[in-house]
C-alpha cells in the first residue's frame, strides 16, 4: 500500500493531531525526482519489519493543496518536512535519500523513546472517552490511550465474532468463552492456540470506526489449575508476531494469512511491559473506516501453544454501519 495524499487542509491537520511523528512529503505529478523517490518511500512505509513503525507518512500535492504549500513556504519539490508534536523539526529539499533517512531515523528514535515510557511505569495519560470504567485493567491500559481516543471493545458485534485454532484455558468457568479476551471486565480470559502456535480472530464492529492501536496482554501460565484444558507437560509461549487486516467479510483462512506478506499491518512483537502489555500502533491512513478486523497471532515455536489474556482495540468510534458513513466524527476533526 502506497502513502496516502492529504485530501484537504483539515485532513492534513488530522494527521498531525493524531500522530506525534510525521514525515510530510510535498510532491507533484510532473516532478521527475518526486516520482523517482516515491517507491523508495513507499517501501519504507510498508516495511514488514516495522522499521519506521512509529512515524506516519503523508503526501501533499503541491498543485491541489496550495494553502498547505504556502503554510510551509514550499519553493520546490520534492520537499520533506519532519514534524514532531505538530512542529517542524527539520526539512530536506530534493530527493536526497541519505538526508531523508537521517530525518526519519531521528523521528523514529523519538517514537521509540515514547514507546519505552508507555511500556514502563511512568505517569498515565488521559483516557477521554474510554469505555473501560470499572474494569481492573483501567490503570494498565490508560497510558496507551491518547487524548480523544477510546477503547472500542464495547462496540464489537460479538454475534458475528469468530476465531480459529483458539481454546479457552479455563474449563467450565464463569467466563470460559473466547470472546472474553475482548471484554475488559471479564476476569478469566486466558486463551491459547490449540493445534500449533497460530491463532486467528475475526472482530466485526457495530460502528464504522478509526483504529489507532491494538493492545495485547499476556500472562504467565498458571502453575496449577484444576480446570485447565491444557496438560501440564504441554509447552506455552507468548506471541512473537502479529498480522492485521481490515474490512474482510469473514475470518481469513490460515493459508491466506500465512501467504499474505503484504497485510496492512505486520509486526514482530518484541518486549512486553512489566504488566504484560504490548502496543501494536497502526498506521493512521490505513485503518480509517474500519468495519472489521482480522487479527493473526503466532508464537516463535510452531509446536508450542501461544497464550493471550486480553486484546484491546483503541481508536475513534464512528456512526452505525447501517448509516453507511461517518459524518459527525469527521466534522469534529
């Protein structure tokens, strides 16, 4: 998927509002150097290793967005503006790839530092609009939710929810339902992949929404539990990678999931924080107008069972799918 163009000034401002680190590429269709560097930037943006996963990319067409070109005093294309907290921190004129990479590396370093703070024990951010009030997970996830965003799990259409190769760890418990993984208030929600290390979840939403991130929580396997569905000698592990698709009509097959190396989001999972949480931050331009998600998780050892305790979806809730569009939400931005 290539980098999107800003469709208007308000659309551009929304990118800066919802993303701390942004590379802005001013370009034009008639510009030879712009077209030459375009596929290289697209490759950086879609890199399956997530090298620049903390940086959002956005293109601005010089001819159709003259007010933005004037705001940034663009005199030639391509020009690359590196933005942090809505403020320009540096710029590169021309298709100077080494300098572009330097700017990207600097932004990404800042994003990594922020992620380290969120995964640590620092102060919590605002949870304006979040719907996990009363949940014991409130303080755990608060630091991952930017101002203005909310937890979208309350808007999951569980009547159409599906999973493949996933079993509940607790047998005949009060919440021995795989869906409880997506219900913040459900205490007994540990699940595992059954036949191998891979699991799939299909999450349909009641409303058309924008998805900002996916939060995964893992926990250590209970040492003893009389109602466990796994034998004590079976090995378990944490997820080591994740793929995410949007707006599929139903759950994917494992063949499709394994073969699709161009999924909208692919990420190697590195380090969970001290409370067992990992943030999968999605690209803003890809996960707008989301009606459903397919989430594929996998553990490093294909023969071991992969454990997951909670999956939280963070974003902006939109209008009912029956209305076919988001109106009020986009106007507010």
